């Protein structure tokens, strides 16, 4: 049941290991809420001890698929069926189920990929850049029967984007008009440029390529070692956030204990909306791309709550408040599992993420666009078409929400 | 673990002994720390018997320009940068100041210096100073770059987070393992010798430098670092550098590390990737429009 993959990924030459566990816990095991009377251990300096390597993959889709209607929990049978069908990377509301056989899954992705000019300079396999080998086993730790990570609003869906955000998005596309796929590096996404992978909170959620997070505690601090190249250092000393003039890709975090729950509040984010160009790299991107093409505003306030619910489980909950991007706040919950491979002493640290250090991807993209500008313009048009489609869907969502909220007022 | 990396490391270790007969003695005898107070007793990590090194630290040397003695200099772009770009004078951090290069290795160091700000799009990661490109700085350079770093100490692990390029190391204590692959920041294993945290680092690639002067190493680099508290607000830092492919014997650097005392001090993001793109890729755009 155990697999260990060592990968060097394509142009960015990312080195990482993924220790995977396909855990099949007892049916109905503590889906929500703590085991009664259980308390986590404490560090020698008296803080609740959350240290260890955590597997953050989740079986739960970000948004509730339509098939579940308004149900908050699925049945055991539905869970078993979804697990069998490997729905881990299904996009929200998408019932087009994939097989869980890796080779079969790849074959399907390649078959539906946008192939053109095979063997020629313009050859592309958009949508199938990475085969399933790079992703974690679709059989995932199953600790929750929730039908969506989003628990508020109660419909299990991420709230619509504001008109201002959609306008900003449209403006980004207007700016890109007449530019090829890679006239220069800024035409590529933040992840391709090795600036941020998904950012917060996207990177805290289960990512099938590198699902582990390592928590290390010191007196007065919690450090969360992130798989994509940095350590989140969270002071617990009650000090105020840095001044508003300081803006960071991953914001500025402060933590506190509420009983055995670690609460982290993060502000001072950069405005990443303006960086939104094709490719990965949205703070709400990740294995289920909810907002693939949109960043966050400087107004983002992220509140995370880490609650140990039993010796092997950490409930991870976050609330996003960003009035410049979402019409209302939303809250999600997932469960992190102790990575037993690490617990057995077989992996004691995450490998470094040296992405920028070998980023021939950007060099080659720019050279490619200059070698065959027509193809690069075509590709830019294709990327824009996908974005316009998504933006129109978001606009419809907003209109529906506005109509519904008017009628209830 | 250890089944397939042990061979290479073993050969290197043997070579080190063979090449550096004198050096091994030097290394073993080099342990007592210059300037170390015999009486200072560091505060303990609460609830343990180990000294608490948690804090934000910074070296105050000009070694990032050149780990050897160096004079003031105009720097590479005086017309563009004025005194912003000038090399600061400084005394080196190398014990005895001499670097025991093999002759052909010294030639490569000089070539490195000449091409320190060159960008070669076909050899992005092997030509030019990695610092200028915002690459992970390696060890020991990360320690004496002009940026703070933070030590976060737990019971069985120490995390060191560096402001430059968001580099970091997770260092298990008393649980040494062999490097499974090579890394820009190496593969660190820690243990305590009295109040000194000793970190043994190997598993490097050959792409990081020691400084802007082009001092460099191969993938055979082996660094042993020693962090010793000498007052409530100072650590003494020593590192023994061994690389038989580049140097004829091991050599040693040392410097104090100062605790950053500002009430509100914290590491800030210096994710310099986006700041390096014009430098790294700008030439591609300009070339093609000619």
C-alpha cells in the first residue's frame, strides 16, 4: 500500500520526495470533531505539541459537487465509490469521473489533450504536461465524509468574485492582448517563474504532488516547513503585524493558542491579482483550481485554526476574508494525517525546492516564442479563451448571487 | 538509506585522508574556540538540558565580498552604481588567510571572478555568482551574507531559516543519515558537544560559491559547523571546510554571530526570484529584437 516517489520534474527540475500512505481507517472514524477526553502532548516548554510530518492530501473536493445536492456528508458507499474512481483531482462540480489506474488515467489525459503538429516545433500537449506518475496515489487518507472542504457558506461553494475583481481580471486580459505566450518572463505564471507555487492558503491544502508539511516548534514560535521552498515562521509573542508598508508574497503571520488550537492570523499580503497570467500560481489554485486565474488583494486576512483531534489527526480550518476579491468570507476544513512513513523514522525532513536555480523553462519559453511567434500567439489566444470562459462563468455566478441576495433582503 | 550513497562518500572520505594528511590533524586540533568564554553558561531550552540558540542572528563581516582579506574597491559597475556598488574593505574570515587551492582549481577561481556577473543562458546555474541570480546560497555562505537568519530550536530538530532567497535547513539532532541526493544547501546532521551545536553538512552540488570573489568548491564539499554561545547575545561560529577535489587540505573560518536586538525584529521575505529576472532573462529579450 505504500509508495515512495522520487521525482525530478521537467523544466523546473524540482526535487522532492513524496511519502505516501494509503490509509483505510475504520469506517466512520471521527469524521468531525475531537475524540472525547483526548489531549495532545506538550512540548518541554508547555505548548501543545503539534510537531511532526503531516500529510495534507484530502479526499474532499474543495466545492460540493452538484451530485450531492445540499448534503453536507456523503454516505460510506458514495465515499468508497469516489475513492475507487480516484476523484482526487476532479474540479469542483465536475462529475466526469476518471479511472484510478495511473496508466489508464494518463492515456485518457493524453487522448483529450490539445495535440497539434506532433513532432513539429509547435507540438503541445496542453493539459497533459505532467502524467499521473508525478501525482500522489489517488487512494487517499479517508477521514472525512464531508462533501466539500467549504463549510461556510453552507452551500459548500466558494463565494462569487466581486465585480471589482472580475473587472481587474478583464483588464489583465486586455493588457495581454497582442502579446505572445512568452514575449518575456512576465507573460508566464508565478509558479512557472518559481516565485510562489500557489501561495497561501492554496499551498496549505492537499497537493497531490507534494502533500507533506512539517511542523517544528520552538519556545515562542511555530515553524511550518513548506514543501515549496520556505519556512512559515509564526511568532506567538502577541506582537503586532509589520507595518502596512511591508507586503509579502506569503503575508505576515502571528499565532496564539486557544486551548490546544493553534490560531494563525496572516495579513500584509502582496496584491497578486496583477500578476495573474496563465499557468499555476494562484493562491486558490492547487489540486482543485477554484480560482486558477485570480490572485488575492492586499486586503486578504487569512485566519487558520489547527486543532489536534486525536494522535494521528489535525483538523485544519481556514477563513478567507478579502472584500476586494470575494463577496463574502468563506471557511474550509480538511484533516491532516500524521505521515506514518515519517513517523517510522524513514523521512525526517522535506527536500529543498530548488526551482528557480534550474529554470531553463523560462529561457526556453522566451526563445521558443521568438523562434515561432505565430505559434506562440496561437497559444496565447488559447490561454486567453480559457480565461475568458472561466471569467464569464464567474460573472454568471455573481449575477445569481446578487439576484438571490436582493430577493432575501 | 545509505546503501547507494555510502560508496561515493566513502571514496571521498578516503581521498580526503590521503590528500590531506596534515589537514586532518589540523582539523582535529582546531576544536577549542578562540574567544570562547570558559565561564559563560547559556540559558537552557526550557524544559531541557541543552542551551537555547533560538533567535535571529547575523554576521557582521564583509566576507560575502571575499572570505580572504580584501581592500576597498570600486566594484563592477561604478558608472551605474556609484558607491552603492563598491566593495567594502574587510579582514578575512579564513584562519591564516590562505586558501589551499590545487593549482588548476586556483585558475578556476580566478576565471569565476572574471565572469562573476556573466549570465550564460545555456549554463544558467554554472556561470557567474549564484548570489547575483538569487540562487540558494549554500553553506557556509548563507551564514555570513548581509542578511539575518533565524534559529528555531526544538528538542530533536533545529530549523535554520535564512532571509536570503528564503533558504532553510532542517537539522535532525543525533540521528545522522547519508544524503540521498545532492542539494544546494547540502544535507545537514546535528549533534551537541557540550554547549556547542555541531552540524555536519555534505551532499552539496558544485554550484554554490563562498563569496563574490569566485571562491568555490566541488560536490565533494564537506562542512562541519560549530555554533557556540559565548554570551547571551553572541554565538561563535566556526566551520571546517574540506574538499579534496579543490583544496589540498581542510581549512577553517570563524566569526561571531550577533543577536539582532531590535524589539520588533523578524525575518522578512527576500524572495529575490522576481528581482533577478531582468538580470537573468533580459538579455534574451534584447538579443532577439536587434
